[in-house]
C-alpha cells in the first residue's frame, strides 16, 4: 500500500496470465502520487507494477474484476445455503 509517495517507479509491459494472479490493486492519483498505479501480486508472492495505459493490462483488469465478481457471487450463494 502507498505511504506518502508513488509505489511504482517502473512498470512491466509483459502480460500476466490471470491464473497466476493472487491480487490486483489499482490506486487512483492522489496528492502524494499523481499517477494511476496498478500493482499485481502473484500467487508466489512476487509483486509487479503494470502500465495502466496498456491494452493488455486493461483487459487483465476486466478479467480480474469478472473473476472476483464470480467468487463473491459463489461466496454469497454458499453463505445463503
């Protein structure tokens, strides 16, 4: 998490397969960092900053949001049963 400055100095241009992804966090610009930052955490614990302007990264975000939404629906349904 950001603390008073930007977390991402460099961004990765490579594509990350969603099956290796543990978490994806997007930080909007703020007074302490004027850039949008996207930080991917892999299942092995590695973290990498992604380029928010990349078409591949935008597609990854959509896929991740879809997966997270499906998991929330499953948890809700299993909680109700």
